[in-house]
């Protein structure tokens, strides 16, 4: 049963609503406060995703199996849809990823979860889906294309999850760490797969009350940097959480960027380029030639390191 949302909820009512949602996720071992904010953000995003233009990917990670990543992702689906998420594995290649994205978006699932990711995760097609309102590709085995809406909430789970390339600029990350040898043996105070469907009306109402209270208060601007391409999400969902005193979920982006292997390789290349070639401009061809022809042992070692950086 869904009771009406208060037409003019106060900030206190928003606090009370937030505490109802926090009570549901209190047994998850969040590593830091921004991780807790990412979890609440995922719930709110799942509730109103079709009302905002774009939203970032919400990732859930932990250092070992059985820490609760998939369950926490399912909490988002159970509250938003009353059922567990549509889970898909990591694609083998980009062509497969494009066809699969087209298929799941055409089916209309509102929450799509990449589950148990094992390798650095990134996809040009997913990047387009996360930042564009429509996605178009050719149907498998046919000579016609299909255009689909992208207004689904995307989640990802994995042990030691890392994002690579442009995907790292389109994600926020929730980290769990149970700090025990067998996290799968931990006990939760409530069975969330039973509790949430029974109390879903109250939980949905709480999430929408938070967002409406912030809207009714005039959406006061928060002292945070802009998150380009996700302005709607940032100006409503992210800002409402900060308005209520929670940590900025985008704080997690710094760790995402630092762990991105593509970004690390580029930084390695640019640093070595500056050390080896200085401030003089070179074409890539002439820089490689200079490195290959280096005679000095010290500079030769530096040149080999430079060449390895370019190859990466």
C-alpha cells in the first residue's frame, strides 16, 4: 500500500525519511561515509530515473566474496520495482556489449546490474548509454536499426571493482569491507528479501519524501563541484543528500580515477615524456625515433621506459 507523499514536507520530515532508508542498510559494512551515500543515491535514482535526463553508474565493491555487494544492489531493485535486479555478466567484447545493451534496454528493465565483474570494467557503448537519452544500433541479423531510451538505472558489482577509460568518469563507487575471514557467515538483523517487499510502500514514500522536501525548499544550491553530463542527478539526488548532512557520493570518484589502469598508463606516459623530452614539441613518430636511436645507457633506459609507456 502506497500512502500519499506529503505535499509540502519539511526538512525534519526529510530527515525522518532518510533514517527509514538508513535503517534498511544499517547492517552493510560500509568502508566510509561516501559509500553509504552512494547506496542511498542508488535507491533514490532507481525511484526517479525516468524523471531525470542522465544518471551515473553506481558501483558496489568489496575486497572479498560474500560481503553483500549483490544483496545491496538488489535492495535498490526491491525498493524501486518490488523484485530483484536484471543481472547481466561482463561482455567478452564491445560488439557483444552493444547488442546486449540494445536488447536489455528494448525490454524496458528499469534497473540493470552488471554482476560479479572480474576484469577492469569499461565500454564505449555503455558510456554513450549513460550520457545520452537514446541509444541506437543495428539489430542482430537484420539490416535495420533500433533506437531505445536509456533511462534505466545502471549498477555494477565486483570484488576489487575498477573502472577503466571513459567509464571511470561516469561512475560512483560504494565500498564494503566486513573485515572478517568469512563474511558470508555474518547475520543481518532482518531478512531484506522478505522485509522490503512487505514494507515497500513505506520505503518508496520515504525516498520520494526526501526528494520532494528538497524540491519544496527551493533546491538550495550546495557547495559542490559540478558533475558534467549528470547535472539533473547532481542538482537533485546528490544535492538532496548533502542538504541532509550526508557525505557527497562523488567523493568516491577520486578513488575510481586513481585506480583506473588506463589513466595510470596515460599519466606514466606524460610524466616520462616530460622527463625525457622536456618542453620541446615532438610528433609521436619523431619521439619514438629519438628514443630508439638513444646511445647513452642512462638515456637508453629512460627511452625504453618511454617506449613501453607509449605501447601501453
